[in-house]
C-alpha cells in the first residue's frame, strides 16, 4: 500500500489452505524495479529468511515483529543482520516500544483496507483463474478509486 495515497499497489491471492508469506517475493515483484519501496510492514508470519531476503533485495526496510520464540540468525547475510537488529531492539526496549518506534501501527490501516476489499464479498465469484485475477484487480481498482475520492471531513458542532 502506498502510504501517501493509501492505494493498493500490488495484489496476490492464495487459496485459504496456503500461507501468505511464500508469495511475498512475487508480490514485491509486481512493483517495478525503478520504483523505490521504503518499508514493508507485515505480521510475524512473514518472519522468514525468504521474506527478509526479498525485502532487503528491493532495498526496503522490513518492519516485521520477531516471533515470540525467535532466535538470532547467523549473520552471514544482510537480511540476517537486519532481523537480528530487530530482535535485539525488541528484547532491549520491549515489543510495545519497538512497534511505536518503527511505525508498525501503520499495518492496522492496511488491515482496514483489506477489510474494505472483503466488503465486496468474501468469496470470488469466478471459477476460471484468469477471471478470478480480473475480479480481484477490479475490486482493487474500485477501492483505489474510492480512496481517490477522499474521505469525509468530520467537524465537531457544539
């Protein structure tokens, strides 16, 4: 999601039986190489070597909380160094402070955007994979268009 416009910039859908973290490299691949990616915010399920490597290769900063039982990785790769810094910071300062410090709360806006996307229907109506892809892209385009129209301004009248 683009933080400036709140537009969804890439989308990938998986069956309910599959996890989300294996598709993160493909998801990042949808964003053109010339476009910079500042940060990638995700939940603890994305705390994998493959995800961290994909994020670091795109010169982005991963904001992924370490799992509760997380251990240090061998520091033979750049992704491991970044992850180990996160682990040390959460151990030293605490998980709540780390989340405020890194801006992890932005993830809740992304989750709200996904809830809005699901408001169009939990299930995909099409059966053909190409049509399913088209249906998802149409939903994303609608959400982005609604976003472009703006949000209501609420003014307190007392």
